[in-house]
C-alpha cells in the first residue's frame, strides 16, 4: 500500500507540474493539435480514454530520439507518449481500486498542487499587462543598470603550495632573490595538479569566490598588480605562495551586444512591479494575518 501511495503521489505530481510548466511559460514545446484531435481516441484503460490531443499535449515529456527522419521520430515519440500515459492510468486505476485516493494526505497534496497550478495560471495572465520595452525604454534601462552588463576584471595566477609556514617563508625569500617562480613550483609544490604547469592555476573573475580561499584573502589577491606576489595564504591544503601572472581589466559590453538580454530584464522587472501591485490590491480586500511569534 505504501508503494502505491508513493506512486500515486508521483503520478499526480507529474501531471500537475507538467501543466504548471506549460501555464507558467517555462515549457513552450507543446505541439499544435487540431480540434478534431480532441475526439480521436488512441487508447482505452477500462472506461477511461486517451485522445490524440492528450498525446500531443504531452509529447514534450519524451526527448528527441536522435538523428533521423522527422516524421518517423514524431511517430515514435507519439507511441512512447501514449504508452507512458497508459502506464500511468493503469497504476492510477489500481490505486483508486484500493482506496488510496481517500488518504487525507493525498487530498492535501492534490490541493497544494492545484493551488500552485492556479497561481501559475494567474501570474501568467498578469504577463499580458506588461508591454515589451521600446528601444528608448530598453536603452534607458541599460544606462541605468550598466554594471549588470560588464565583464568583471580577471586575474591569472600561479601558486606554490607547501605543508608548513617555514617552507613557505623560505620559498618567498628565494623568489625575492630572483628565483624563477615556475621552476620553484615544479620543484617544491605539493599541488600535483598545478606543479607540472609551473604552478599555473588559470583565470579567476575578481568578483567571484576562489575555491578554498576566504573572501578577505580574495580581496587582497585582486588588489595586486601584474607580477606581484601575495603574502602567504593558509588554507586547508597548506600554505600558498601566489603570483599574479596577468590581469584583464573590467570591460563594458555595449548596448547592441546585450540588447535582447536588456529587454528580458526590463520585462521581468516590470512584471514584478505588476505582481507586487496586484498582490497589494488583493491583500487590501482580504483579512491577512501572519503570526511571526509562533514561528520560533
């Protein structure tokens, strides 16, 4: 019984969340179907039927089958889709026969899924109130949010990792005497991945975390100039001596390079305003109480 209960939950979740994705606009792969397809029965399970429209509405659940004749692929995907639907219906009717649909928890979950589906449909309707950005609006949005459309500065680094601070200090002293960083990395570093490349560990964005280093350590590294060596840094792997090999400055992408992205960002922000305004208007008509003290 427990297995069937879980299965029924999965079937309901699959069906409702599939609808949720379609209504929210997250899935736009639904294939067109004619009015006639609503009446074309392609399968029966007991007294329940599956129509051609049912199959076409769920074909997106079956991924493309590879390279081949499009018509043949479409026919095969239809076949797999109807088999999937029929399989679900068989288990569903079996679960109904055992009364699993009467389980109170099932009813709660179904209601929750229904709520999510209806909310998504309502929000999707709100999208109709938002107008796409005009060229002037998009350009103004770009100018106001230029930092969103820039590529951050990058630093290219080499490192030598040793087990003790004493070793690190000795290596730092050798480097100050003019010893070659790459040669010392190959000779002394315990980091097997980078030592063969003379300690090279690649490029890192100045605004992104660097694995195993604290934020303050990263800030100090990004403040260095090309060719400079950082103070010794300790991590869970040992003691790091790091050299800044190269620097790429921050670059600003032009409006033309990001125009479509800007329009999407503009639309999303305008939609958020509409959603917040609608929520406030609806809330004013309802009695809404939140008992934060009971969340402790």
